[in-house]
C-alpha cells in the first residue's frame, strides 16, 4: 500500500472527538434547550433569550431544536468521514474544518459581540472555536511531518 492512500490514525481520533462533541451538543440542544442555555449563558441571559411572547418562544425553541438537529447531522457526517483513509482527502477535509472554525470565530467577533445579551460570552466562544481549529491544525502539522519524514 502506498503512502498516498494510507490514512492517519490522528485523523480518525480527531473526527471521532469532534463527532462526539457535535452529537452531544446537538442532542442537548434538542432535548434540554433551557438547561443548556442556562449552563452556557447564565440564568439571567437565558431568561432574556427565551423570548417575551408565546410566539417568540415557539420560534426560538424551534430554531434551537433545528440547530441541535444540524449539529447531530454534522456529528454523523464526521463519524462517517472518519473512516476515509485517503491522505489527500484527510488533508483537504482538515483544511476545510480549520476554515469553518476560524470563520465562525470571526463571525462571533464581528457580530455576536455586538448583541447586548451575548456580549459577555463572545470571547469564551471564540476561544472554543480557535481550540477546535487548532486540533485540525495539529493534525495537519502531524500529517505533513509524517509525509516528509
């Protein structure tokens, strides 16, 4: 088997880790949205984020459930992609994940920090996005080292 088609075990581990994170967060968002909101933002902010009218509350709950469902789908896709053993695909996928996480951090910096109710959370969330991106960057560095050794 040539080295081009041999995958990296680090890729498998990182994909599984990100898959578990996405599935867990998604399931919690779908089934325990109020508790997760309180855990993530504090009880005062969580109360503000619930909405003031029944219609607003229904829209927000539907939106949170849909976001949780999308996270679950992402988790399943990450699980499926973790079994791809082509090194070039792994590198391409990792670069795309870095781009997504950095883009999310930039979006949080420019837009989410301007929202009064979420202004105190933006820095913590950006750190989380950057840490997720760094895990893929470490994989890329490891795979480049493996490739050129």
